[in-house]
C-alpha cells in the first residue's frame, strides 16, 4: 500500500489538477528570458540535498531539494531544471520565490527582490509522477505482484525526478534521504548512515557522495533481496547484488566475477576504485543499464542467468557489459566530461578499455581482438557518410545532447582512434596517458583540451594536434600507399583523401595520421611508424629497406581505409597477420560497395577467410559475404545466395551440429553459434533446419530437454518457416513465463514468422497495445528486418505511428526510424519512406540526425545495388 501521508497528498494533487487543469505560469520579470539551453553561469551549486517520500506502487511521490549556491552577481531569476514536476513551494535565500516553468525542462525561481551575490540557498518542494511506460526519471516495474522503483537520468532526465542543476559541469556532492514504506529497502550511491521511523514509513539517510553530476545520482526502492558477492579492489570494497525478491540464485555467475572485474580495472588503469561500495542494482530490462557510482545498474537480461541458461554467450555478454559500466566508474564518474560535446571522454575511452578487462577475465573469449575489428568496421561505415557527426561535436540543442550517444561514432570510432594511438605510442605509454588524465582530474570535469594537454606532455605537441584532427574533423581518410626506392633511401609515399560513400570529393579534409606500416622482402619483415600528412594530401614515411610488399595498416588498428589493388590481393594475403586480414576485409567491403574495387575481387576473399581455423576470420567471411546485399536480391539470385552459403560454410556447420559437446574449446562453441544458424536459416540447409524445428518443439515441451546453447538459436531459426502450432507454442511460452527476459526474447521470435497470417498475428500484438511495447518492440524490429515481412511491418508502422509514438523514449524512436529508413534501399519506395519518417522524427531528441544518416546510407545502398548487381549475379552463378 502507499504510505498514508503520500496517498492523501496524491489525492489532493489530483483534485487540484481537476479544478484547474492548465494553470497559466506566472510571468518572468521584465527583460528576463529563459536560457536557450544551458543554465546561466552566475549561479553555482555547492551541494545537493534531496529528500523523497516514495512508494513504488503509487502513481506520485513527493520531495524536497535544497542547494547551497554561490551567486556571482545579483539575480532576479535563479534558473535550474525541472520537467513534469508539480512545484509546491520554492525559496531563494530563505525568501519565498515564484516558480516559472519554461520550455526545455527549465524552471525559473523569482524571489520578491533580486538575490544579492554571495552564498544563498535554493529550496523547492515538489511532487512527481513515477514513470511506468518509458523507463526514465523515476520509473517502476512489477514482479510477482510487487512493485520496485528505479532511476535512469542520463543524459537529461534527473530533472524529471527532482529539481536540479541538470548539466554535467555541475559536479557536486549529494546528500540523499528516502522515506519508504515498511518492507521496502532503499539503496543509493553511498552506504546508508541511519534509518528512523517517519510518518508510517522508514526514513533512510545516506552518506554524502563524492562530487557527481546529477545524471549519476541513483537509487532503488522496493522489497529487494541482497546477495553478498565478496569484495573487490585494493580497498576490498563490498560487492552486492540488489535483486527482486526470490531471484538471488540467478546471480550466480555475475556474483562470481564482478569483484574480480574491479581488481582488473584497478590493475589496468593504475588508479584505485574510487567509491565506498559496489552495489549492482538489477533493473528490469537491458535499458536502464547505467554506470552510477556505488550502485551500478545492470539489466535482468544480462545479470539474472538461471543455471540451465548459463551459456558461453550469456557469460560473455554479462562480463563485457559489466566491464564497460564499471570502467565508467573511472572514465565518466571519477572524471566527467564538462559538457556533452566531450561525451567521447566518457564513452570512447571506456569502450577502448572494457574489452581489455574482459580479456583479462577470460582470455579464451578474445574480446579485444573481436571488439577492435567490429568497432572499426562499424565506425568506418558510419564515417563514410556526409551526414556523420564529429567525434567531438558541438552540442547546442537537446537533439544534439541525445545525438552525442551515437554508437558508431562516440563509442566505436572513439575506441578505434584510441587503439590507433596506443599502437603508435606503445601500450605502456598510452596507459600512462590515461592514468595521468584520471589522476589530474579526479572528482572534477574535463574537456578535450585537458586530455590533449596530457597527451602532449606524455608524447609531443604534434601527436596531440594529430588527435585533435580526428576529434574535430568528420569522416575517415582513404590511404593510397606506394613505395619509393632511390638514392635518398626507401619510403612509403602516402596520399590521403576523405572517403565518402557517395564518391563526392572533399579536398579540404586531411589528417595527420599516426601511420604504422609493415613491409617485407623475403624473410625480412619490419614495422615503421610516423606521423604522415596534416599539411596536405601527400606525405612520406621512411622505410628501413626497399620492400617487395607493403601493408599500410600494421596490426589492423589504423583508423583509415587502405586502397586495394585487385590484382595484388592474392599475393599480399599470405603476408598479413590475422588482425590485418580482418581490417582488409572491412576495407574491401566498403571499397567495393562504392565501386573502388571490383565486387568479385572483394568476394574472392570470402573463401580464404571462411576456410581459416581462426574464428574471427570465419566471422569476417560472413560479414564480407553480405556485400552481395542478399536481403535485396531477386528470387533467382537469392536461391544462388542460399546455395553459396551451404557450399561455403555448410560442411563446417554440419560437422559442428547443433548440440554442444562437453569440454570443447571456447572457439568451437563460438563457431557453432556463428555458422550453424546461418547455414540453417539463410542457407535453408534442410537437415540443419529440420533439426532446428525438432529442437524447438522439444524445448517447448520440456525446457530441460535441450541445452540453452542449442535451444535459443534453434527457436530463432525454426520460427521463420514455422507453422501455426509453433507460433502458438512460442506465444504460449512467452505469456506463461514469469521471466521478463525470456518473455521478450520469445515474443521477438514471433516477428520472424514469414507466413502472412502469422506475420499479421505477430504484428497485431504490437498494434493492439495490450502488451507492453518495451516487450513487443522486438517483434516489430524482427519483422522490419525480414525479406518477407518488412513491408507488412512498414504498413503497421504507418498505420499505428500515432499510437506507438507516445510510448517511445527519444532513443527508442531514433533506433526505430533509423531501421525503418533502411527500407528506402528499395528505389520504388524510397520517397514514401523518407516522406513519412522525416516529420515524425522531429518530435524526438536526436532522431532527425539519426534519420538523416540512415536515409543517406539507404541512398548508398540503392547506388550499390544498381552498380554491383550484375557483378554479384555473376559471382553467385559460378
């Protein structure tokens, strides 16, 4: 039940709202206007004090905030942030103040007379609503009839929870107290100092935090269980899991490795874990996963793994994402970017470090090698677009704040650029740069200039200037390298240009590239590195001898594309290290897609990669093969594509089979998960597909009869060609499951059914609104991705947009419009797709930019289909 006092307050608020549903806000003083985006610099909070009375089962909650502040000059209005909150009372300097809400989540407090400069206090009493639709601000979810409350504030949703100075530059200590009903537990960033009865509930007061921006303040309330999970770091800080009641046993794997991750991050950074404790709040969905210091949030799909479901895939996913969020306790929490234009300082550096931690935990996963190759490929594809953002992108709107979290650029490009500089400087020297950055700015904010100064001090100003170019210029260089051998000696002659998927020139774009090349002659192979370019499109890199072959991306970590000569590829291939072959495969795909390399030459590398004993090269072979654009091939060519899959990967897939074998190497398990579903599904290999259907039926009848490693991919494969009985079985299993993760995963499989009546039934679950869209959105995404279902999904999106849109967060809408924009690769529907999506994207922060990039990518897709279609057909017809 709600706390009685809170229930009365909620009733009073509801009555007031009914009496005056839209009160007009009081005016600002003459000449005062709301800030355009950022708060004025003249008022600085010193500390935040937040007191809330919160019952997760109630619709509303009440609270009070108090901020000691310093004013640089007299102020007629004190501006802070509040959005969706009802302001009950406000004071500035102890005197009553009028509350004036403004667009953009702004709140102006107007005292009776200007507040003089110096120290003062800002106090606000308010009421807020607990979100149950979008998982933002203070939100709640039910488990087994019990309600639990959580928080998610990044990037700018702390203002939905309580009035605050909601910008990362306001990094201050916080004092938090929560009044909760009997039987509920409250957990926050810091340990609880004391508990006392308070109005029928319990008031929990927490220790003051180290300086934090508002988006990192966090708490959870509910009838949680707590699982002790040892201690980590040099200070042996306690590690605990805060889980919904009765689910502690599902944390077995997570609890066994999390403290160890803290040890490994300390060892890698050279900086002790900064906080007093490390609680893991297990939040309902993957969304909500967040790096709050002292109470990191990790989703149930990651963290709660029943013993029968503890697969290699689940262990790797938990460890890698937990490592990412925990590394943020150093990069992002201890040192925070000063403004969202420097989000790369948080996300790029964390994305660079986290695979190293995962590898240290379990070397067999080869997480760093895979993450470096995958991240580079993702970043290059995005950076080939004219609409791409810069790594350090000026942020002047809420659209741009949301856009700062661009996966391909902020995460993947940033990590790839960091890997390039590590290769150039050396691992020890680059680690020293990162350590110096952390120590110099601990408990404070930092900007790009600060990091560049640290790099210059540890290396040279020229290298720091080189990194500035990669931060501030959009795009990626295409490098053409040749060899000069004459009386002056040997050198690699390097010419660069910006690579754009459209083929358009950009002659002004040049970079000072920290280039490392490998050169060989006979048995002699050496690596040479130098800064090349920056003051023009051409430069030279001295070589120690005159080589017979040259590869201008030693180690495969250079953030550039390499121009490839089709005739030279077979001779160059044997000289390349595995990571360099992965880089070449990525480059070949992008070059062939644009028309710089014959498609047959690029696809000719699929066979050697697929035949490799190296799992990562086999994975690269499947990615490179998608250069054929199988999702858009006509019926005859698609039949040849399926035959190509069976011929190229079928023997290995059939040898591996669906079922895991006891004691098999990690690479074998990973290869099975990679190639068996691909051959069974896209390749339509009859024996493997038939076995998948049989395994799916067995699992639906008895969950323990099929190991999870085989059951989940088999269900996914079987669904595409499944019948009514299989559809009904999966739907029934989803509805019967008490595990939200299992339920959402099974529902998503329904989006893969291709039979028209079943596809319509699946999409009807999304359209009806009877199910939580956070659980059924996977159906829509799966159907949009299907050759036979995508236009049915598009029809649903067009017909039901007005019903779906109010249930989407901005990030969800951005992902959805970007995926739907991919349908514009069909030249006959491109105008329709763009015309529908453009005006609707405007309603969501960050969505217009995501849509612009997706539509440009769809245009490149149309061009590649037209250019390469005949060559792809010839290749598949061999």
